[in-house]
C-alpha cells in the first residue's frame, strides 16, 4: 500500500447510498415511506456494503417540493416519523457501521417557516432581512428573472408593497446570506445536528446562496466561497464529516475550491456537466438529443484528470432528480441486466466517492404512466401545463416526461413481487412501476448473478484494492464511438475498465499486456463469445459487455 493511501479520509474509500424516504419503505400503512421503514431495511443496506446513507429531506415541511421546502430545520415531518425516530435511525445505522448524511437546504426555506411568517409582518420586523426583498409596484417586478419551476422569480406581497425573491417554487423564498444573523442561525442548526451524531451533509443548490438578483446572478455569486469557508470553519471542521455540495454551475476550477484537500470548504462537490450531454444545446432538459459517447468520455476524463491530487470527485449516474440510468444510457429491455452492470462498472472504476441511488443496484427503470394525473412532481406538472398551453403535441410532451421526469426516480422501491412491491400495504403516494414482479430486491438477493450482487462486488473491491482510490486515470480509445475504456495506475498496480457502451458488437486493439490480467468483475457469464470464438482479451466485446481487470 502506498504512503499516500494511508493519508486518505474515510469518505474517500466509502460508497454512499441515497435514500428518498417517501419512496423507500412504508412502515405504518399510509402509503408514504418513513424513518421506521428505513430502519427496517438497514440490514439490506449493510449487505450491499454501504458506508453512509444520504437521506433526502425529512424535516418538517408543507411538501410543496417534496421536502425541499423546509418549515423547521430542527424537527421531523410527521409523515416520516418523529425526532426520536431520527435519533434511533442514527443510532441503528451507527451500530451497522453506517453514517447518516442529512440533506441541507440552505438557499431557501418554506414560506411557512417561522422566519418568513415573521418577515412578512412588516419591513421593521427583525426577520424581514432574513429574506431577499425589493420595492416595486404590483405587476411590475424588479426584473424579468424566471423561477426554475416556471413563472417569475419575484412574488408580490401587497401588505408590504414589496416583492420577495424565489429561485424555485413561490413557496420557497430565498434566504439572504448577506445577513450575518441568518448565517449564525444556520450554523447553530448544523452544530445541533452534529451533536445528534450525523455523519455529514449534502448541501442542496449551495452554489446559489450568494445570489445577486439585481444583476441576474444566481449561481457562483462573488461571496460564495467566502460564505462556504465561513460555514465550514464554524461547523463541519469541528467533526469528521463527509460534506458534498450540489453545484450545477461548477467547473473543474471551482470544484478545486469546493473540494480542496485542506478541508476549507467541502469534501467534494456534485457537478452535472455529464448529465446535460443528451439534451439539445441551449435548450431545456426536456429537449432530448442523442448521447455522444465520445463527448461523455471527454467530460468524465477531464474531471478525473483535473481533480487528481487537488480535489475529489463525486461519482454518480442517478439521484432523486434524474431519470434511471439504465433507461437513459443503457438498454432497459433485452439488455437491462447486462447494461446496468456495464454502467456500474464504468462508474465505480473511477476515482472519487461513488453514490448509489435506491433501486439503481437492482437496475430499476423509468416508468411510463399513461396519464399526467399519475405524476406528482411539481416540475413535471409545470412542464406539462406550460408546453400544452404553448401548443406542443401531447405525445411529444409525454415522451419528454417519460425520459426526464424526476418521478422516474421516485416510484416506490421494489422489494419483492407482492402487492405494491412490498413498499406498502395500502395505496402508495405514487404508483409502483409495473415491472416490479420481474425487478425486485428479493429475487436479486437470491441470484448470485444479479445486478445487486454485481454492485455488492464493486463496493467490496473499492475497500480491497487501493488502486480504486489512488490510481491515476488514463482514458483509452478516446475517439471510439462504442467503447469506454480506461486504466487506473497506482505504483506497480494497474486496473483496466473495458466496456461496450452500445447494443452492437465492438472491437478494439487492446494492449497485449492485458491478456493475462486477473478478472475482478465481468458482466457476461461466459468469457468466450460463441459467435466469434473471441473474448474481451482479444479486444472483442459483445453488446454492453464490461470487465474490470487487474495486473
């Protein structure tokens, strides 16, 4: 083991599992997942080999945006349980060697938060300056900035004669981070959760806290890193935490600040450059375009190379805001199992901390609800209304929703082939994907060749071989339109990740040195292709074939 490996932080060897509580496990029969349900399933997470669970928000909330509109940071929403349930989850997870990562939404609160209720009472109220206000006249907002969920980013409050700023829902007013009292309240709240024993925080849209709406600036405002460094100094650095910032506007240079090895800001950052590669340039995420594998490789290689030694990557395909990766860039039909494993191998072989979103380890797929009334996501419903009003063809609108809706990731976890996939005994808050009888955890845990067991092996490899953590990345065949291949090198140890990213046979001129390499994982049960009599060692790959080898 190299000297550098011994200096690694625990979270650099870790694998994180994201749970969307509303859709994970219902314990009380109300059709909504909850904290006691998560506790019931902790042994499942432990068997996968996970080190930490990132929990989407469970704070008290009106649920306008599924909990990302918080009305009390220091209480649990009754739909998820109680504060004592949360304390028990932290304790039960710790007993299994699993840390709980809380989801912090610090850019905005709910309009039902006590701070905002006070802020609306008068301009002289001590809490008024906790939010972003501008004078104006009704019907004439300060500027033409738009909210992410549609409509103006400004909302008129007639009793004050002012507008408040909201980058998301009208029920999510933005906090004023220029106000030192706001920052102090936030830091005290974070320290309170740290005392409860949480293992870290994921920070929602954190790159937008330093907004300057008069200038049209939302992300990457001039005081952003000043604010983050102050927050880290006052809170995170007082414990051994994993912290990850969600930053849609991050580039490698900014990511080096976010994830600097000195710990002055965060452990790492979620960047999304690769996620936007299959949408039309300059358009919205709903405007679909084919994925260029060459471009995907260029982007991921850039992040691997530029952060090596001076930052840290988050590795992910899926989360609660994204469609299911096997439906997006794999084949959720005939090659579902093989392509799900291929995508896992490509991701988990890279340098960084991998994140597995609930159900990804089963190869869960997108859902295609027949009617818009079956969808629940505020963004999806807003898109449908806007585009139908604008005269779009309904089939085209639904095609975009089938491909991109956040509800693709939010259908209930598929535990078994029983009623409602074992998620609930009653009607679930959102429909279960009908394919749960074929795709479920019970069946896969009984199958040694399942997607679940493949993920389990990948998680174990990261702990077994330091090259997964330390190895330097080198992209192979950068212009190949079917093959995604790279090596990782640490001292004399070399790792090869070789994958066919297509549903057609592919070939490459694989260096001779890999012919006698040790296979760590392979997603095809037979090594030899019966059609050609060749194997991956000959540079011949079947559709979605993937292998990780060591020498």
